[in-house]
């Protein structure tokens, strides 16, 4: 998958985790776009990000 290849080339673990989490949920959440997502979508994003960060550490 394209996002997995992109993540492989990233050294910063937080950015890598965000790229991989976006692959899991189908979107990327930022402070600028936070207001566009439901509480449920935010929870899904945060869980995916936490899971990916744990996997990388």
C-alpha cells in the first residue's frame, strides 16, 4: 500500500504513526480539521494513533 511505503521512508516516529493510523481509519486528523469530525471518528483516530505509536516503540 502506498501509505505503508511512505511511512517506511519517515524517520520521525510520530509522523510515521500518523501516516500508518491514517491507513487504518481512512483519514488524517489535524488540529485544523478537528472540527470536521464526529466524536466517534476522533476516538477511532486516537485509538489507531496510540496503537501505531505503541507498535513503533
